[in-house]
C-alpha cells in the first residue's frame, strides 16, 4: 500500500451503540442517571472527607483522590458518549480523539496507583498498628498521591504520542463509544507492532506490579487477621479492608482481563460492554461500595443530612 497516496484522517466517526437504535432513549436515560449518580456520589465522598474531622485520616484521604479520578474519568467519557447515543453516532476530530484516549489513560493509571497506596495504608494499619501513625503521616500521604498522579501523566503519555505519529488513512469509522486503544489501531495504515509492544510493556509497571503489591499486602493482612485471638477483633480488622478489597477486585480484574491478557477473539459487543462497565459503571459503584460497607462514611453522611435538614428548618422558622 502506498501510504503517501492515501487521504489522511482528520475526523473520527464514533458509531457508539448503533445496534440499540430502538432503545436509544432508554439507554440514554440510563447512562445519564448513572453519570448523575457518579458525580453526586463521588462529590459527597469528597465533601464528607474534607468537612468531617474524624475522616481526616489517610484511608479517607486516598478515597477522596479515587473520587476525583472517578469524576474526571466519567466526565472525559460520558458527555461525548451521551451525544453519540442521542444522535446514533458522532464526529470528533482526530486530535480530540487522541486527547480523550490520553486522559482516559491518565485517570485509569492514577486509580491503579492510588489503590496500591491504599493497600499499603491498610497493610500498615493491620500489620503494624503501633507504628502506623508515625509511618503513615500526612507527608507520606501527599508524597504517595503526588507520585501516583505524576506517574499517571507520564506513563500514560507514551502510547498516545506513538499513536499520534502513526499514519491514519482510509476508513475513519470506529465501532465504539469512545477512542480506545484497539479501535484506534484498526484505523492505522502504519505497522502497529511497536505500539502494541509498548502497550504490553507498560502493563508491567501500570497493572502487574501494582496488582502484585496489592496481592502481597493482602496476604500479610489475612495472616495478621488470622492471628487475632477474638472473633470481634478479626471482624473489625477485616471490615476496614473489605470495601477496598471489593473495589480492587472489580477494577484490576476487568483491566487485567482486557489489557494485560486480552482474549484472542472478542466480539465488538463484548468489548463495548466491558468498556462500558469500567468507564461508566465502576466510577458509580465505588462511592456506593464505600458508603454501604463503611461505618464511618455512613455516620458522616447521616450527620451531614441531619445538619442540612436542621439548617433548612431554621431558615423556614425564621
């Protein structure tokens, strides 16, 4: 193929979920509700952590960072997706498409590292409770978060830059609802082996190593919990980790299955459903999981609701 004689792509057409054309209104409404719940739930988590003194501890500080990442991830994907669903397709510039993919990578990678920092925090809390306050201080928390975001912006930059330097010609249609790795490569007229190798190599520092650190942390946590003599003590220790463990299982399980160990033959429908789950539904589930399974969050939320109710009642009385 003579690449120089091909017309270079300047716009990308996203087909979205064109198979659901008859259910377009229902699907649009569901995604809109999920987006609203995602923004509201994560914003509430951030407000609670910042306003309630008893939540000013490392675990909830990391949780608020997860909420920031979830809000940014959803806002990067969902508004454009809603437009694509509503109009049964959409057009975006090639530059905007690459930018969306880069930001998607940043927020996904940042969450990987923040979840890893949270697992280290839980390890210290369970396995070294007497040294916890001196080891996991405010300075270390800030350092871990800064490292997480710096690594996210840096590592996520590699693949999008390589993709942007490739030649794209011919078809400009992506049968997806956002600009993801595999759909972009399908449009390229260049040899994609280099960027594919980059993607696989980056899975090591981004997915595999953080996952192994989380796994190792929980091995030590489980061993420490088993050594606790009382049933009440074991339940209390496990309850402090259950929410984080649930989120980690969902997050790493889906990402590793898609990017680190991709199936050889995955249908477009399955790929879209998996992508829909971890870009749209997982950010909504995170605050729900932490709220339902965390006593401190539930108490702080109840107190916040009561404070708002009393303030409104006082305004009406005056």
